[in-house]
């Protein structure tokens, strides 16, 4: 199994703070997902991994330091959302040209291109000039070219960004699985749903810092920080609280916290913190705190009600009919996520 490893990996542009700060992680065979909001360092990290930006730290591929290896000898490929296509030439030319540079015989080039074109829905458009293709076919052309290239490491930078939401979802689900067994693939996206569907090797990046790695369930059940939880929960509720011995006080009401695995430090006892909940962690109850109904959503076959308490939004699953503006009481079913109110780091120990 191949491994691309970076240790204490940092990128700093002249005159600015570090764009990537001390990232240590491993990318292995299969699809590795990087999830981050816009301007959080995805492109910078990929460009540095590809050797297009200077970096500090270590970058190795199967134990070999890449610093002194030229770009043409690395067998890396990076896809940008600007496509880098020959717009006046045909789709066939764009697919065959990289193979021609690698001295692939003409008949073999033709056979390989026509076979791959079928996989990427380009067989009917193969001889059309690129400038006549729509965005869908341009994206599929870029991915088809990468499929034919079959680099040892493929870096994909938010390639579906220019597609409308419905087309983006369809293209993502249709084409990305084709790369699952083709070496190391690093896919950077700004959509949490894509990262969650794509890989158990998700890396959450925020302003150049690697906050957490793991599957979507890891981010939900064992978040390292508040941002990790809210990134992968559709309807997160975050409320200020005061921590007691096996209890948490929210909006003036105290609830037992039997699900505690233990605080990382007793210094938090009696102190203010932040408690985070999924909709299923909360329930309507006569023994809860007051909240006002502000709206309703239908999600995954259930009604999720938007409420407001302590001037903060929260979300509860409810089978009954609630009217907008109605005052209800909300209780806590379980407390499993607590965060420092200043740095928003997790302050609970999680069971493995």
C-alpha cells in the first residue's frame, strides 16, 4: 500500500501568516477527502503536496523524501476547477495528447481513449471541440483524462464547483467512485455531504490547521472541537451551559449528564462551557427550559423544528404539530459533547 506522508507541513506566503500550519497526516491508497470551507487552505495544501508551492517540513511518498525529486519524476497529477483544456481542439485530442507525450502507440491510444470515454459519458461528444461542451462534459473530460493518465497520486481541487447542485451531486456520485482503486486520490471539497459520502479518511481543515481526521461518525460522536461537530451535523444546537458534578445547567435548568466519560480536567467544574446537540439529543418535556418555535423542516423522513432559546437557535425532532411562535419546553436526553467556551476544544474524554 502506498502512503503519502507529511510531517509538520507548513506553507507560508511572503508577507502573510502561515496558510498551512504544522499539518501532520498520511494519505493512503483509495480516496482521501479534505473538507474545508472556502479560503481555509484546501488549494494551498494540494499545491504544496504537488510540489507547486514551497513548504517547510517533510513530505515523503513510500518513505522517499520528495523535496529533491523533480515534478516530472514524481508521477503526481493535480486537477483544478479551471480545467486546463485545449478549448479549440476536440475532446479526443485532449484525451490522446497526454498519452502521445508518454509515447503510447497510436492504436493503443485510440482504444484506451474510446473505452474510457464510454465510462465518462463522452462517447457521443468525443469529436466535438471543447468550447462547444457544457460544464458537465468539461468536468467529465478532465476526469477522463486523469483516469487515462493514472498517476500514482491524483490531487483533485473541488472539480465540481461550477456545476449546479443537482448536476454536481450526480457527477460526484457517478465519477468519483471510478478512482477508488487507482492509487492515492486526494479530493478537496467544501461540501460536508461529499466528504461524508466519499471516504472514511476525512481530514477537516480550518484556516490552515488540521482539526480532526476520521469518518463522519467520528466527527459526530467524538468531535475534537466545536467546528468538527457543526461541520457534519445538519441541524446542530449549541447552548451555553454550566458544568456540575455529573450534571449540566442549560438556560437555568439542570439536567443529569450520565453519559459523561469524564472531563479532561476538573478545572471545568462549576465553569461555563458550550454544549452541542444533534436534534435527537433534545426532546419536548414539561421539565425542560422554555423555547419559542421559529420554523419547521422535513429531513430524512422526520420533522425537525427550529426553536430559539437564550437567543440561540436549536433544533428538535417532533412528531406533533407545533405552531410558529408557540412556546414549548425542551429537555436534554443526553450530554455527550462539551467544549471550552474560549477555544471551543472538546473537554470530554471519549470512549474508544
